[in-house]
């Protein structure tokens, strides 16, 4: 049965994340969910996809590195060279697979969770909304978060997303290796901007 954006579904997600995650990650998850639901409203995205994406994206955030590598292998997730250096990058892909098995989440939520850390060229709207909300939620303490939320209000979602991708890319490129999908997502957003 496909999940809806209803209280029973939200309760099921909440029970699981409370069981699996430390308090700070639960708090972050709820804050991401609040923001992605706002974006979903603004952009008229599917609410069930947005709810699953927000609530379940960090389901494997607390996993140990070796557990992530083992789970990725068990799920048949492609393991890139960058994942050997940075196994934590696999927490999105592993969460997407796990969430699909547990809750039969839809393809948009799956894609959003899978790619939430790096983005990718061609990422769909729910994925873009999660990428934005993950970085910009109200409990983040970096100054770029309120700036990104202000941009959302002042200039709209595309400008706010581009700002977030610029900030994240500037940060990760100082700490190689960079996941090739991060670079591709960043380049793709700029190409779209030039052509619009
Ligand atoms: Fe994450
Ligand atoms: Fe997150």
C-alpha cells in the first residue's frame, strides 16, 4: 500500500526515527520536514512524497561506516571510489532502499532520499526540495541557512536552491575527494540557469 501524508503515516515514520536516531538527528529531521512541507505547498509537490523524504532521509545517519558499506553491498547500491574514502555518503542511498522496503515509499521520495547529500544531474523536484530543506532548516546554526530561507521568500525556489548548491559545492571542493554527483548537480543547476 502506498503511503499518504496522513497522521498514521507520520506517526509510523516518527516512531521509527525515534527508535533509530539520536535526539539531535530527530530534531533536525522534524525541522527538515517542516521546511520541505512548506516548499511542497509552494511548488505544488506531492505531499506524501515530501513527507516521506523529509522524515526518512537520515534514517541511516547514525550507522557506522562499515555497516553502511555492508548495507550498500547487500542492497546492490553501486559503491563509488569516493564512498571508500567517505562511507557516510552512503547514508542517503541506504536510507532510500530501507525506506522503500519498510514503507513502500514512492519513486520521488526514493530518489530524493537517495541523492539528498550530493544531488545529481537531473534530480527531480522532490529531490531538489529535500536538498534545499536539509541545508536550510531553521535549526541549522550556519548563517547560510537563514540566508537560503530568505532567498526562498524574496526570489523564489530556484534562486534559493542555486545558493545552497553553491554553498555546498564551495565547502566540499576544499575537502577532496568530491563526489562526482555533487559537481554534476552543481554544474547542471548553473546550466539550467543560463538557459532560462
Ligand atoms: Fe543526511
Ligand atoms: Fe539531514
